[in-house]
């Protein structure tokens, strides 16, 4: 009797184990042309929902009964029709959002420096009899960043085209800061030689512009710097800002503004006028109390500009006007300027000849024109301060203002590392397909909420949505080749 009871118990246990082995664990399974969701209802009874799709974004869904037959399973529809399938557990693609690292905004890298690098040899405008002299730059770069597509920032010192140097203390700090963000930064000495008249200021603007182009071309040929030729930025102070803006916006056809005569130059940084031997497109400009010689050049391109200036700037006009007209010079400076352009007969001269510079167009005009043309721009106005916004009354660096300008510029530049941002969109010819058209993407990960991934490639995903889910969306997260990150979501 005891043996009989044990036999019955073992038989029941085997039946139970067999029954359990035939049960499918809750979850989502792939089958031919669809998915099966295995779950339970409120009473704990198994529920099997089949999702099938024939080219539409949202699946057709039907309840089925699922039973096992060997290594395969049988789906039984409510009308009694059966289908044998293989269940494969669905594995969603790996996904995690990429954090915003504030790349090119926060200091990350130690900085290396190379000084007095020669990039050209020229004759000075103010001393044509002198021996030709070398044009030099200082180069700042991030160390051990591993990048092969670094942005380049050109930095031009101020000084009214007659003084100033690449080693000016605030400019050195500016360059080191942006190199710590990941830029290659070049602080450039360019030709000076202002002689106190409009003609000489026009000519020296032209020569400074040629030198700026030569400096960019020189840097792009230095493969060891790993510069991305599509990520060139420019910044400048005073005369350096005029040079940076001309570098971005002036074209050969505009050179008659500066050199209306037949003069020809053949120095080593360019060719005979009127060619500038352009060095490439500038992505954006940081303009520190600079101006342009004619507002019409701002229609040559759509290059973003961020500007910093005081409405009361006594040197460079905030709107339009003549530089230095409102400046109160000390006696030494006043004597220099008087000897240069003032005389007892100046009141009889045409207005354009009574000034040291041609009429210039400052930050207010620049940003009004760019805004009207829907070009990205920012204007930061500081009232009640001197021409050199980052120096206090004692001539020392005003760090709260300087640090603010550095951060504002970095955040203005950073998104412009991209030719165009990622655009996640649905294929109009295939509603199941979502894609990103962007050659600047290095890595991307996909997430589908309320559905499943049917297939995917580097920049394309095919999905199927489940109609019983409340929320449907597609998300792509990734990294651009520049190192910037993105996270884009489309709600469906």
C-alpha cells in the first residue's frame, strides 16, 4: 500500500513538473513577424497577447492560447486556428542617456604652450625701409586629450593698430582658459603701423586681415595640432576684434573699402591684391568692443557673433561713428593724435578727413543687422565702464567681469561645433522607420517606449508599437565626433 501511494505521489509530481516545464515565463518574446507578450490577468491566469504587423507602425493585437510542443510552441487563436512558432526572448538594445558633459565649457585639460612660432615674413607699413620682420604667434593646446578633431580659436590683441602684443596678460589668460576647454588657441601678432590718418588705418586693416588669413592657413597645415578645419573660431579685442570680424565677413570684392588705389603687395603671407587667399569659413566670432568698416559686409555670410561693449565706449562707437571721437587722452596721447591729423586748417577739410579712422559700425549695428537676417547673435552691454571692459580703474583685471565673458563666450561657441544638430524623424515612406541624418554622429543608442525594436543600424531603427501601451516614444542618445552629447525624443 505504501509503495502504491509513493508511486501515485511521484506520478503526480512528474505531471506537475511537466506542466511547469510547459509554462512560459512572463515577458516579451519574438516570433516570426511579431511578438508575444506573456503575462497574467488580475486573477493570476495566464494571458498571451500576440502582436503582428504588416508594414504599419502600430501592431495588430489578438489574444491567443500558448502551449508547448517539444522545442516549439503552438498558438491557438480564438477561432481554433493554430500556428506553430519558436519563442525567442526579446532583448532590448543597450541604452543609457549620455550626460551633458559641458564639453568646451568647463576646464578639463592641462595646457601646453609653444611660443614665438613664425608664420610669415613681412615689411612693416610704418617703416618700409627696414629689414623684413617675422610674424609670430603663440600656440596653446590641451594636453593628452586624445582628440583628432580639435576646434581652433584665433585670438587677436588690441591696440588701435599701433601697439599691443600677443603676450598681453589678459589675452594670455584668455588663451590658456580656452585651451583648457579643448581648443587649440593661437594668439597672433599681426602687422601694425597706424600713422594717424584714415588712409593708413584702412591699409593696416587690410594687412592685419591678410596676416590673420595667413595664420589660419599656417595652423591648418600643422597636422600635429589635430585641428578640425570646420571648427575655426575667432576672437579679438579692439583692433583685434575689427580683424576677427573682417576675417569672418570680408571678401575680396569688399577690399575696395580699404584699398581703393592700385597698390599691389607680394609679401610671403599672401598674393597681390585683391586676393586674400581665404583660409576657410569662420564658425563664430567673439567681438570685444570692435566694429566693422561697413555694415554691408555682414550680408556676406551667416556667421554667429557674440559681442561685449559699453554704450559709453569712448574709443569704438557702440552704434556708428568715428573711433576716438569721444576719447579723453592724457597729454602724451593727445599730442600724438594732434600731430597726426589735427591742424589749424582742419575745419576746412571734408568730414571724412577730420578723423583718424573711417566711420565704423559697432556692436549695436552688427547685432541689429544679424538679427534682421536671423543669424545667431548675442549682445552684452556694460554701462558706465571704460573701453577695456575687463580692466578696473587701477588697470588690473576685473575677474568677475572677465570670468563672465569667458563663460558666455564658451557657451555661445560650444553648440557651433556642429554643422547641424541631430534631427530624429520618421521616414515618410516607411512609418516603422526612424532615423537621424547626421555624418557628425560617432555613437548612438536607441530606446523605444510602448513597443519594441524590430531591427536597427548605426543611424536607423525599425520599431513596432503595442496598442495596449499608454505611452509611445522613440529616444536616441549619443555622442558627436566633436565629443558633444545629444538626447532626442519623439513622442508618438
